C-alpha cells in the first residue's frame, strides 16, 4: 500500500514536471536566443521571490545578449519575447499597430471591477473609448484647466513653506510624500472637480486611498501571484479576491459628484463633465457604458496622475539636489520667464521652458516610472528582416529602462545630463530611444497633463527653495524590487532651504 502511494506520488511529480517544461522548446524551435528556463518558474524566479523588480529583470537579459534583436524567455510556462531592436519596436508601435493593438493585460470584471480602463482594455473596447476621452487631454483643454494647476501649485508652495519652517534649521523632508500630496490635490481638482486640500489635511481620504492602492503587502502579493499564474482560479475566487474598498470609494465619488453637478447645473469642462456626456449619450460609443466602466477611467487617471507624476517630481529633485549647476540654471530660467510674463505662469510659458523640458525628459530617461511596456500579437507575425515568426497571442515585452540606460544609445547612461535632450542631440537618436510615454496609437493619453503637472510643481519649489542632499539621502538610488512602478526602496530625503 505504501509502495503504491509512493509510486502514485512519483508519477504525479513526473507528470507535473513534464507538463511544466512542455513549452520550453518554443524559442529554440525558432532559433531565438535566451536563457535556459527552470521547471515551473521558467526564467521568472528572481521576480517571484521578490529579489528583483520586473524592470531590473528585463535589464539583466538585455545586457546578457548585446548583439541580439530579441531574447526569448519564459514566465513560468508562458513564452515571452523581449524586443531590443528599435526598428522592430517602431513596427510594433506604429507601422504594424493593427497586429499589436492590445497590451495583453487582463481585465477581471468581477474580481477587479476597476481594471476595465484604457490601459487594460482590448482594442474593440479601447478604440471607441479612447476616441471619446481624447478631447479631455488636448492642449486646448489643458489651457482651460491650467488655472486649476496653478491654484494647486500656489497651495503647494504655502505647504512647503510651512514644512520647511517646522523643520527649522534642518529642513529635511521626505519628498515622495510631499510631491504625492501635490499630485493628489491636482488630480482631485482637475479630474474629480473636488477641492481636496490633501497637503494640509492629514486625514484626506484621497491621500489615504493613494497610499493604500500603491502599498504592497502580502495579501496583494498573493492576489497578484494567483491573478498572473492562474487567472481561471482568480475568476473563480472573485468574491474573495475583490477589493471592495477601492471599488466603493471611487464609484461613490463619481456618482456623488455627478449627482451634485446635475442638481446644481454645474459645468467645469473637466474629466467628470466628459464622463457625464458619455453617460447621457451612450449611443455615441459603440460599447456598453456601465458605471463601473466609466469609474474605471477615473480610477486609472487617478493612479497615473498621482503616482507617476509625483515620482517624476521627486526623482527630478533628487538629481537637481546633486547637480546644482542645473538647479541654478533652471531657477534662473523660471525667474526670467515669469518676470517676462508680468509675474504670472501660463500654459505657453511652461511649455516653452527649454531647460525645464530637458530636465523633465532626462529624469524620465533615467527613472521611467513604467520600466517596461507590453504588446500582444493579434495574429501570427513575422518580424521584418528576420525569419522569426511568433504565433497569435504571444506577448512581447519592451524593456524601457534598459533602452533608456543603454550606453550604445545614451553615452555614460548613469550620469544625469539634461543636454541629451537638446534639439540637436534628440535629432541624432532613433525615435524609439525614448519611451517614457510609450508611442503609437496606444501611447499615454495623459502625457500632456503629466508634463505640465510635474513642471508646475517643480517651478513652485525651485522659485522659492534651494534643494540639497543631506545625511539621509541614499546615493546611489536603490530601486524597490516589490514596487510595480519604479520607486526608491527607502524614500527620498532632501534638505530644503528658503531662498
């Protein structure tokens, strides 16, 4: 009996083993180079164990195969192709976009109701929704809303002033928390039409929600592992997996705001107004518009505008604190521009600040919040000038951070050098060498908004404060391996002194 049991267990182990490696010939059959995968985990062991972030994981393979156009790897049993060649990237993003219209990300209507947003949606739903939401992000719309950005910026300056005064001579501030308060206020004002005052209010519900969404604990890690490794089980366990706290918060905010505006006939020409227009004219969009689908669009705007912009602001300050030559030049540019505009900020003034733009882009080059991008093949596809064909549904990964730090593209990539983004230098490089906002039809819809939000925040700080490194500043920058977006492991501490 014992022998039979042991035999049965061994047979099951052997079956599982051969099942786990049954896909591992995929890249070998196509003559695509790549590392040898391990049973069950493929090449994904270090990410699963929390030893490396996804971006760093891609970086390692990018560096290991310097002469290859692409690298074949496995996430568990799933074949996945890392793209290195920039011409091939241009085909994927632009020329052959119709063959790669989706990001290959999953939506779970019941387990994650708010996952049905523009970032995740497959193209039949994405296309009509993107078309209708795009007007909210035009330069004309941003000009209309710019006064709201400036109002938030003025409050931000007052708050930083108070923080510095409270710190007295020391003036050491954790800037990630500081900038997140600013971006929370901006998103609340411009997207939700609410005066949040997240900077002064320690009990701000929006601020708490921002922290909650991006805080990674063991429960979220377990959910993520099941979600990616066994989506069928994730759907089955939807009542357990569903995070009702987030769904209820954003759904109630949307409904209450819309009801209040309709009752009081309020028009603000902001994102909520656009959502209301879609609600009132569902026939204009060729998909079913549920409350959850509409709330999902507000939710992703909150996530993207809150976290990516605050991270970029804090990373820019981190570099400027170490490079006072650029901090001084940028401060002088701000001073001259504002004095030449009767002491006022404007959309065009911010847009035309050349040094600011170079600092902004160099920060995003060195610290792209999204360290990788994903596309899924919608049909069997043969890459240009190669004999490599992938089957439908294979995902390709674009290692953004690795491209941004490739010494063949950016000389001495670890050095902070905004001059890389002078007009002459940009013209020398391949258009796919900078992918902070993606490219092609599925690029970041909020790129203009993120651009101006970040710059206004930096202007308000640098106008009035000098920023320095201090004893708590961690140099070099250490990436948090458990963070989905690029983030420092232990925060960013800098010393502020009033000018």
